[in-house]
C-alpha cells in the first residue's frame, strides 16, 4: 500500500499548508508543473479534521474508506498518495489552480461541477435524519418537516430540502462539526433532528458511548449520492485508469471487505 510514513505524512501536510496559504493570496499564480502528469504522486485533500469513517485523521495517521480505496488503487497505478489538509471553502479553488489533484466529493455537492472531472462512485453517501430515540419523529417526505428545527452542517447544501428551508417551512440550525451536531441535538428540546450521512452518524455514536441508545435514524433517506474523487480537468487519463481499477475492486469483493471494517 502506498501510504506515506508518519514522518513523511507530517512533512507533506506542513508543506501543503504553506502552499495553501500562498494560494489564498490574491496575487497567487498556478503551481509550476500542474499538468496531466502526476509525477508519481496523487495529492489528495483529506481536510483538516477528516470525514470519519470515510477519512480518518489521527496524529497524521490516515485511514477510512476513501483513504483505503484510493491507496490501494494508487498502488496498482504506481502512485504514492500525499495527504493534504485543506479547509473545505478553499478546496475547489486549489484543485482548479493545480495545488491539489483530488478531493472526495459528490457531484451534487459541487458548485459548477462542469469545471471538474469526477471518478465513478466509490461508495454511496446516504443522508438521513438522526433524532432522539424517545421522540416520535418520522420522515416520509419534505412536508413532514413543517415547523421543525433541524440541525444542519454549516456550509452544506441539501438540494432535496432546498425549498423547505428557503420558504421557511422548517428552520435549519448550522453547526460546523459533525459530532457537535449530535451534541446540540441531545442537549436541548429546541431541535427535532439532525441531518447526517448514515455511516457518519453510526460512526459518531459508536465512538461516543454516552450517545449509545439515545439516537436513532430514519429508515427513509433524504438523499443518496455517489461519493467520488473530484479532480481537475486535465486528469482524464487518471480518471479512466482509476475507474478501471475501482471496477476490479468492486468485482473482486475487496471493496465490500473495506466497507465492512468501518460499519
């Protein structure tokens, strides 16, 4: 597996943050060598806090569904994976400028997705409502949210619920951390439910024992999107090669084995 050593990971992250700071300056120019040739290294955004269980960042040790899949495929394509921690609001700009090569993303979560290329879905992200187990919250359709207050992730768009929130049928309460979303939900009576990916919510509950038994999730989902790699437009050859290896990973059952480790 082409995962970098702990020391090299720390070095890559440090250098990446310096590059990111330079990119944010208004006078910044595209990185030299930002071409279709990856030079044997795929610079993958893992975000500062990861996105467990898809990306887990712990003291520069990396794991998670996306990391494991990308690492295995990159090894077969003879690439190393360089983890780079970029805040979400800067990711699109830095992919376009060539400072990073790829970031996990659903097409539906992207503004102007035509600016990028996307791989085939690695796994599906199923957004559901988590709610206190002692309440009778139910979700069949957006109209069921009328007069309810929903804990949402700051900066996230929910296309299936856009009109519900825009027309004031339901109120969203933005929080910038997945764990804090659940804490807010449990700490007061003013919130009815929280929107989160099913696997993310299950991961949070599993790793915070005090939440065990206090939250449950709806059977019906708000949305179901393919979680992919989003890359810059000059990496069409890489996307084709990645998709071919991903198909093999699925056909062999290896992807299912990776998923089972995080459920």
